């Protein structure tokens, strides 16, 4: 056994990666209880040990390793940890990673320091392995490092770091989601939103702090993330129904999210509540949304409601909609004159210079004559 240990230690630092891997597996076989404990916790290692055991034997092509009964860590003695400790102290990086990962599988705190060093390695794959090992180790001391790794330049590392963070936070899932949504990269924001939505969906009632975080995500700096946040709000029926969910989405400061809300409202325009929301879009800060809402209201509203869009606009301050949209409908020229009268008599002096020039080019001679008569009177 001493000779085998000496040979495997030397081969675990060989220049060839396959040789290092096989040497590591052979070194584990020195401690049968350790092998069983690891195989029951690591499917990948179980497969590799299965292949090693079948070396030189004839097997079916579709042969699969049998499941291994989980061996409690309490069954291991001090000597059983030696192969992993030797591997972790190796100068070969891949061997060191395997040793530390093995100790992490057994939740041995001695792996923490080495994993911390490995998490700063220049190799992306090594940092990913370190994140996964942190997750298996379950040491809360790694939370700070995992949060920092959400800023890593490699997408795979960020993904592994967030998965580990969610696992370690446990019941503090809101902290994990908030960390993801506060990161610098869009992919981490997506993971944070996914974690938040999954937890909110699994709760029986609404979670005020979770809903508040979802509302903040509607204002996320990445357009796809805030769009997904709106879809999540609809799916969760925030507030108890579709109308409340749409009003929830309409809080966004971004026009693209409010456009998504408007599209949903248009799809439900036959409902009274949707008609009311459609008219409320006349007050939207975005010109294009106000115009879109008004044109849709004129085109799709029920016959008995067709005069309501125009009357509603007359009471609004956004004269770009009045000037730019109303005048585009010849059947509503009289309404344009009413609006012009309102602007002259009591209109906002800041809005008047915008509306009057916009309306003037489309006024036909008859309208101009009517306006002249009004002035002469």
C-alpha cells in the first residue's frame, strides 16, 4: 500500500491529464469506505470508478453503474481522508481541484481555504469547479466570495456562482434574488428574476418584499429583463387579477414595458376595466404611447363609445395627441376646432405653440373661413 501511495502521488502530478485522473481514482481505492462515500454523493465520480473497475473486462455497451448507498460521513475515520488531502496539496492544478472537491462533497471545512484560492484562478473551468464545490461544502463563509464572483467576466462562472449562492442562502432566497438583480451582467439579472419568480409562484399568498423587488425589476436597466419581469407579474397575477397585474406593470418608468401593458390592454378592450385603462394612456409621458392608445380607441372601440376617445382627449393636456392625431381623422374636424378654441381661450401657454402649428397645415379653406368668422365676431 505504501508503494502504491508513492506511485500515485507521483503520477497525480504527471504532465498528462488522463494519467493524473486515473492516478487520483486509484489513490481513492486505497480507502474503500471513502470510495463508497464519494460514489454515493457524486454521479460523475461513480461513473469514472465504474469505468475503472471495468478495465480489461467485457461489458455491454449500454451498461450503467449501479446506484451506491449513501455512506454517512461519521463512518469515515481520519485515515480515510488521506487520499483527498494528498490530492488537494498537489502542485498539479487539476489534481488539487479534485481533492478539494472531494472534501467539499464530504462537507469537510478543510477544503475552504484551498477553494478560496482556486476561485481566484485564471482558468474559467477551475473557478466554475470552485463555485460548485462551495455549493457542496455549504460553508456560509463562502457567501461573500460567491457574491463577488457574480461579477466574474466568464458567464459560466457567474452562473455557477449564482446557483451556489441560492443553495447556500436557503430560506433567505430574497437576498439571493436581490444579489442577482444588483449584479453588473444581464445574465445574472435573468437568474435573479427567475429565482424570484419561482419562489413567488410557490408561495400560497403574496410576499410584500418579493413583490416590491419585482416592481423594482420593472425598471431594470436591461430591456429583456424588465420585459420578463412584466410577464412574470402577469403570470403571477400580482394584486389578484389581470387588471391589477397590468396596473402593476404600468408603474414602470420605461416606455417599452408600458407598451407591453398597452398591448395587453388592447387585447382586453371589450372589458370595461380595460377601456378605462386605455383612456388612461392618454396621460402617458411617452408621445408614441399616447398616440397609439388614441388611434386604437377610435378604431376598435364599440360604436356607442366612439365619441368618448375624442372627448377624453379634449380634457387632457397632451396637445401633441390632439394636434397630431385628431386632425388625421377628417370626420372629426369639428372636434379639432373645439380644441383650438379651448387653446385660445384657456389653453396652456406652453402647449399652444405646439398645437397650433401642427393643426394649421391640415385645415382646409372652409375651416379657415369658419375660424375667421369667429375672430371677426
